[in-house]
């Protein structure tokens, strides 16, 4: 079993139940999925950028990414409708927990000048989004063989009804939010 899944069942569920007063264990918020996406604008000029980004994203997540196409034509960006310009991966289950564990414990501490994640990047429904400037913070990527730097967006989709519940759950998982610690929060 994934380490964070075991942590969720043994420590996070009782802590959240005690803090927010859930009557039913199924009402406790949980991680539903993690979506990792890359916008590869350089793919407009050359397809090799999309292939390199696909290879890196596959190594990072352990899953084959889906190629996203442009929905609209934008002449200022030289993008036509239907052009391949992005990648995304949806992680669920064990792969989701393994990715989250590597992100929290290996990748985020390797970010230069890191001062904590923005605790206000919740969407109002309990989902959290963050961005990374480059993929080389993951240990699977060899910086010497990397052709170009590419940022990525990571979205944590939870079953939490409010941002407070989701923030507390992610804090208990070990997310390093700026100025916050895993303590009791105001209801």
C-alpha cells in the first residue's frame, strides 16, 4: 500500500473527524485525483518539443500523457485550431498517492528559493492548484539530458466541500504551505 494512503487511513481520517465533527467516515474529505498538465507552446514550431515533454511527463508520473489540441485559432501565437500544444495526465489510486509522496518529499524541497506554497490557490470547492517552473526538480529527470525547461501545472481534486477542510487535509499530508502548520484551524 502507498505510504500516504496508509497515513490517510490511520492518522488523517481520525484527525479530520475530530476537528470537523463528521458523523460518517465516508463524509471525511479524501483525494479524488491529481491532474498534471503541461502547455507546450514551443510545439507549434517543432514537434520534437512535444515528444520530449511527453517523455519527461511519462517518466515523472509513470503514466502515458494525453495530447491536448488547441480549441481555437489564435493568430498572434501562430496557433491553429486542432494543433497539438499540450499534455495532461490524470492520476488516481496508488499512482496518485505515489506521485503526491514524491512531489511533497522529493520535488518541492529541490525547488530553488522555495518559501512555501501559496495557501490561497484553492478554487472555492476544495481543489488546490500549483505550478512548477521546471520539470528538473523531479529525481526521474536527468538535468544533463534535458533538452529544454518546461513548467507544469498540478491540480489536486478532493471531495472536500470547503477550502478549509481541503487545506487542513493537505497540511496533514505534509504540503508545505507558506505560513501554515498542521494545527487546528478556525472553523
